[in-house]
């Protein structure tokens, strides 16, 4: 192999390495963005009609002057 051929191969490999490095950088940015979108602060919000509303409704129902009923299912001898 001549020196010119080797220099061409080296130049092609350098170009390939740079292209792959750029692609890796882009893919890492995409992974970071999608990870943030999936597991970030906004994904942790509670739904408006969640279980907490159930407790609020129960509290409103028991404000009519009656004593709230309690069910007890942990009777053990």
C-alpha cells in the first residue's frame, strides 16, 4: 500500500469517527430528553380525580352532625 492510500484510509476513518461521535452525542441528548419527559417532575403529578378526593368527599358527608360510621375489620382474639 502506498502512503497516499494510507492517508486516504486515515481520512475516511477520521470522518467516520466524527460522524459516529456526532450521532452518539445526538442519541445521548435524545435519551436524556425522553428520560426527563418520562420520569421528570411533570410525570409525578397527581390526577385531579384521585383517591385524595375520596377523602375530601367523606369529610364533607360527615359534617351533617351525625357521628361518622367506622368499620373495623381487624378483630383478632
